[in-house]
C-alpha cells in the first residue's frame, strides 16, 4: 500500500477517489483525526495517480470530478459528515501557531487604535538606529503592526489560508521557520526604502504564497497548494503596488523580498525531499 495524500475535506477526497475509479485505478481511504488519508494498493499505478493528483489539486472543483462522482453513483464511501460549524472549520484548518499570531496581530491593532500608531511603533517597529539593534524582538515584531482595518483583514485572511495549510500539513516548526526568516528578511529589505516607518504581516504572507505555490507545483504530496489563478492575482497585485497604480502606500520591498524568500525555501525543501525519495 502506498500513501498518496491526506486531505481535510472529505468531499474533495471522495471526488478524487471517484475520478480515479473512472481511470481504472482503485484508491482506498482511511479516516484519521478529521483527516482523510488516501492509499493506493497497486504501486505500479503510482506515477499515474501522482500526475492526476497534481492536476486535481490545481483545480479540485473542476466539473470532471463532479461528473465522476455522479457516474460512480455510490453513497457508501464510509465518510460521515457532521453539521457545519464555522468555529470547527476554522480550528480544523489551522493550528495553535496560526491562531496565536492572529490573536497577537489583533491585540496589537487594538492597542494602535486606542494609543495611536506612534506609541505602539515606538515599541515594536524595525530598529530605527544602532541603539535599538539589541532589542531583538524588533527584527520581527514589525510584522504585527497594521495601520487600518483593511490592512489587517487582508493580511490575516491570507495568513489563515496559507499558514494554516503549512502548520497542519508540515508542522508548526516549519511555519515558525518561514515566518521568522521572512519577517526578518522582508523587514530588512523594506528598511532600505522607508527606514523604520513600516509594518504588517504582508512580507510573511508573500513568503507563504511563494512557498505554498511552489511546493504544490513541485511536490503535491506535501499536501499544501495554492491555485495558479490566485498566484497570478498575487503577482499582479505586487506589480500594481510597485507602479503605484492605486495610489496606496504599499511596502513593495517587503513584498518582493518575502516572495523571493518563500520561493527559495520551497525550492530547498522540495529539492531535498525529491533527493531523499530518489
């Protein structure tokens, strides 16, 4: 038996099983801790399954998979669906680190609303000069600063979507590594353009975009994925910010540095995973 992938959405898992059945490949499922694990008995078909899985993860809602489920006509999948709960859905797709960083950002934003941006930045912003270099938290705490409701909502939505995937599939350690490295490097890049007058989680978010997208493209068995369409939109947004098309203050240096760091980390991880599997 070859383990193919684990998915948090049982409906999507069943759709892929049904589709592969139409291709003459039988997959078996195992439900474990709210995760659906797919297994392949005939390892001679592994290359075919992995190729189809890559295509499936890029467009899981394509009509071909719905048609396969209709064609199979079976309701005896062994999966049980509970009543939908927003809170349960949120916690199932995230982990303690994702939730913790979200909470910190919200608390810091509330302090900025009450005390003013300058007062909070005085404690958390990127080091303004050498006298603050040894206040080591500043090298990453600038990521907790947000200057409007739109700013924090936009960043936290992406953090939940991407960070949650990484934490659930690859562990809190990997998410913490990406967050710390990208916060430092994106902050350093942005400081070259604007000194210490910046903030936000977007450098980390762009690192996660690059990491999740590239891992999904190169090693779908890792279980993280960002559709190509969303990646294209993110890059277009990056270009729009660079040319100031919308007249908004955007931390272009942090965004570009974050994206590059995420892609480099993904390249490193997928390269070593393929080397180890060879």
